[in-house]
């Protein structure tokens, strides 16, 4: 019902109550005049009824009007109660709600019956609801990403990156990385590859060795001797590196492993290496490298997120749908999970309500207190004024009946 309809309804019942009072007044006047010329007993009874009815109507009109207005504009004490006592009404209403609706005894039966998990599970089981939830999550996330200021985000990422780099102990990280590679025998693959490449290079470039032998040889030594020496060197080196390539336990492999272990220990503990890494870190922090990387990372991440949130069939939304379906199934079938969630919700809701119940009272009190007194009075009159007019009507009728009874008793007793 609109406010205009409520006003029309209120005026209708006010007119009816006032009309009834007017009718009683007319009857009283008529009976008074008629009584001067006619001694019929019934006239006295009717006159007594209408007289008492007027008194009852006026008394109840005053009582009803005094709630919302000054009767006839007269500022009589304890009238216009709603407007003058709105702060007290707000406080009392707030206390009433807190003490009677938010007490432990009142909320405990309601809290105990809460079964949130069951309702959520049934709701999430519907594909349409899953779609609504995913779209809402995506819209919220997209709005957050779009509203983020790039410059602010870049500053935060850049500051965190600098902080992380400054705290890094590069010698330990590099040493541990090399140690891990050594433990996993990753270096053996490198040795195998190098041995194979060296072997092939020597085999395919025998003339280089021949030229070198010839250059280092004496001029009196014949060429065929130099060639023989070069061939033996080539064959020996080729066979040696082939052995390294084929034999996983070759002495050279053991020696390389041993030297790497020594190198790793030096990287971890030698101050020289630590100083070198610190120097490298400072150079990185001074340069624009971090800023460039930060910008590239954020732009790429932002673009990827926005595309995933806007696309209907993105991997992100597919992942959300999959997990929502799984979660809804768990909520409907896993009794232990249901009990756990429901128990948590009940305990949390119970504690939260009891902890903050005084705030509900404060909210009601402050809300009522902030209302304009006249506005509050008018609002309440529109809401309950219609029913209060029946008090006036009943007061008129009951007053008349009481007056009639009194008149009847006096009449027959005299």
C-alpha cells in the first residue's frame, strides 16, 4: 500500500469516527429540545446515551490525538508524545528488542535449528545457480582488477621485489641449486655431451692437430713422423673421450664431480663469492631491470586475469564450475562435512549475535533518534492511525452504553 493510499484510508476512518461523534451531538441536541415539550421516558434514555457517547468520543479523541499532535494546537503537558518523546521511545524500543528478541534464551532455539550446509548444497547443485555464482564472482573480481591503479600496483610489486632480492642470500641459493643438480647427477649428462662433442670435434679436425704437431716439431724430423705422431694423438684423444662418454664411472667423471663439490662448498662459504653476489644484487637494484620486469609481469597478469574473467569458457571459470560441483556434492553426501560447517556457523552466529546485540539496540535507538520528530509522528500515524480510529468509535459506543446504564439505574432507583 502506497503512502497516498494510507493517507486516504486514515482520513476515511477519521471522518467516520468524527461523523459518529457529530451524530451523537445532533441526537443530544434534538433530545434536549424534544424533552422540553415531551415527557416520554424513552427521550431521557436516548439523551443519556448520546450525552455519554459524546463524552467518550471526546475523551478517546483526545487520547488518540495526543499521541501524534497537540489537541486543538494547545500545548498541554504529556501530549504530542511521539514527537516529544522520540529519543526515549528509541531507547526503550532498542532495549526491548535486545532483551526480548536477542537474549540467549530467544536466539538459541533458532540457532540450533540452522542447517546451512544442506541449503547451500541443494542450491549449488543447480547448474543455473552455479552459473549465477560464478558470474557474480567474476564480475566482482573483474571490477576490482579494473579499478586497481597500475602505478600503485607496480609500486607495491616493485617494493616487494626489491625487499625480496635484498634479503636473498644468493651464494646459498646458487650453492644449494648446484648441490641439488649434483645429487641428481644432472652434471653427468653434461659431461657425456661434452665428451661426445670433443671426441667428434677431434675426429673431424685431425688436420688441426697435424698442423699443430708440425708447427711444434723440429725441422729435421720428417713429415711422415709428424703425421704418425698427430695420428696417434688424435686416436688417443678420441678413444679417451669416447671412454669418458661411455663409462659412467670414469676417473675423469669422478674428478669433475669432486671438483664441483669443492666449488659448491666454496660458493656457499667463501666470503669472496658472497661479496660477488652482493655486488651483483646491488647492480640489479640500481638498474631499471626490476621496474621493467615488474611492469611486464603486472601487465601480463592483468591482461590474463581480465581475459579469463570476461571469457565464458576460460580455464578459470571451468575450474570454478568444477570445484563448485564437487563442493555441492560433498555438502549433500558428506555428513561429517555438513556437521562441521553447521556447527561452525551455529557457534559463530551465536557468539557474534550475543557479542554485538547491544549494537542492535544502539542502531535502533540512534535511527529513531535521528528521525525528525514530526516525520516520525506522521509515519506512525499513517501506520496505526486507522486502527486507533476504532478506539474513538468504540469509545463513543461504550461511553454511550455506560451512560445509558447509569441513567437507567438512577431512573429506576428514584
